[in-house]
């Protein structure tokens, strides 16, 4: 099973939670609240800001105002990720990927996705599953999965034996029923729930066809609503219970604001540098980046980066050395001449091999050591903790520095612009085939245009109809 397929399976839930089994390369943690998890997520993940994020929050809050318990608070966040997914964590934190929004056609469909997630929260599916609470080591696993989808297996090896599990069909149907009710109470057509499932099933069909033509493994989509077949009788029954809108509701009120909010949004991978932590170090020549804790000053010399806390009693040096053919573990032993490393373990991070552990030191706490191979170089992380320092916090900071190390995309360095979505009105001569050729969006461009415009696998837009283009 390839890593991308594993990713689609792991992200098979709409409400994501985690089962921490035996965390590695991170301290064991007590339970975390939804707020704590949210703060760590948004601090480490690229987010969409501006008009699109504001619009999603506005739609989400409209749903929240019509709940039976309007005093419940919800936070809606757009993750800058091209994958199709939406999920929630405890305490009312709802997330939707930018990639999913690109496939939707109206505000009602966006509301359907958000309402479904709200349904998971209000039904307390997280608590009813009786799963283990989440510690920061497992959050790190989530971040690794969501930010580096091709490295899910590696993320698990590095950040702990964590699982991303989904709800069963009964809970999904309950979330559908609640979501449909919330849609109706908020003035949206509950049938939008079925529309979303239809377009996602079309996307799944398209991806299977593309995989077949490319000779790759057939991959199913994200898993959002994946427990439902295309013509789901039970789903239609729960949706119909929510009621029907009167005929005087103007659907255009849903479509036009959605079109305005999504005009110019990024399609696919975003090569524009996202908002980065305040205290980040970038080396464009060697194409890597690393983040230091807030308020930790850093300096650099040739092949050396130094950082320390404001008290000067916790320090870390990053030495850049020539790597060898030996493993990172043997590099520590042979080249650094450190014969004994306690709690040693190997890991893979952003497809880079590494090894870490603690070096015994007389009269001082054990000192963190780590080596990461990148290209022809070995990046050696050495932590130093003095007697009067907070050892637990220091080691947490060291781990955060080490796991923030990653290569910088060449496309970002060359400032390659991402593709964006734009709307135009179709004419009598408009066809998706001609548009795909004109826009030069690749072999499967016609299929992509059909999917995002609701015309898969056949059909052409009507004259005067607004359609999406990828430029």
C-alpha cells in the first residue's frame, strides 16, 4: 500500500481524534483540551486568511446561531491544504481544507459540510467513542499527516504510534441528520447535503479513472461522507426529516456570495510562502528552514547556527557537517565520537533520515543530541541544559526545534505562482474540452473542470452560466 493511499485511509473520518498508544520521540502527555489542541494546530499549520476565511466563519456562525443551545461556541478554520477533507475536534473547533472548498458550488454546500461537522460535536461523538485523550505528541502526528501527506508512514514512525480513526455509519448518519436540521433552521436547503456527497462520489470516480490511465493504484478520496453510497436511501430519509424550504427562497443568495468569496482562491498546491512563525531561520543557499522558540535569539557563523533562551541557561547549536555513508546513528558514534546515547531512536522526518537521544553528562542533565541527513550534509543538533534550567521545558523546546527542520521547496525559492480559480460566463461556444486545451492544464484538465463545475462525466455549460476556470 503506497503512502498516499494510506493517507486517504487515515483521513477517513469527518471528526478526527487520536488514540495514543506508545508515543515515541516525545514525552508522554496528559489529556489536552480542544482549545490547547487548536492553538497548537494553528501555530504549526498553514492557514487561509482574508476574505475566504472570513466567509467560511460567517457561514459557520450562521449555523451555530440556530442550534438548540446557541450559547455553544464554535470556531471555524480554513487549512491551506489542497486535499479534500473536513474534520472537527472537541469543544467546537471545526476545520475545512481549502481543497474541498474548491469543489463546492454554493454557500449551501459549504454550509452542509460545516453543519455535518457541527453535528459530530453536538452529538458528542468524540466522548461517546471513549477514546484516549490527546497529548501534544499525538498532535505532532496530526500535523505531520496534514502538512506532509506523502509521509504518513514516516510521520507515524517519528511522532508515535498514533491513529486517526473514523466514526461508524450510525454516527455518520446521526451527524447527517443533525446537520440537515441545522441547514434547514439556518435557511439553507438540506438537499445540499446530498449534493455534496454526489460531487464527492464524482470526484472519487474521476480519481479512479485517472489512476487507471496512469497505471497507478486506485485511490479513494479523503473519506468525507465515505460511508455513504451514491444513492443512499437512509441518508435521503434523514435529510427529508429536516423539512423543505418554501419556494420563495432565492437560491442565488447562496451562489453569488460563494462565487465572490472563492474568486481568485488558490487551486492545488500553494507555492506562495505561508505565514511562518515569528522566530524562523531560512537558509536559501542550502534550502532548509528551522523554527526557534519565540524570544530565542539566534545567530549564525559558517556551518553553525546558535540559539538560546532569554536566560541563557538553555542553548542549542546546529552544526552543518559532511555526511557519511554510515547511518545517522553510526555518525553520532563514529564522527561525533559519542559512544553512548541513552533513549536512542531513529526516525524519518520529511523523508529525511535522523537519529536522536540523550548524551550523559557529569553534573548536568542528560543533553539532547540529534542528527538529520539532508543531501550531502549532516545537521547536528546539540542541546545544552544548565543546572538551574527547567529541564522538562528545555527538552520540549529542543524537540520542537528538531522537528521543525525541513527542506524548502525549490518552487517556493523560485517564487513559482500557484494556479487560481476564476469565474467567467459561458457562451454558446463554450466547452470544457476547448477550455482545458486553451488553459493548458494537463491531460486530465477537462475532467477537473467538469468536476468543479458539476458536469462530470458529461454535459456542457449553458450560455450565461457562471463557470470556474483554473489559471
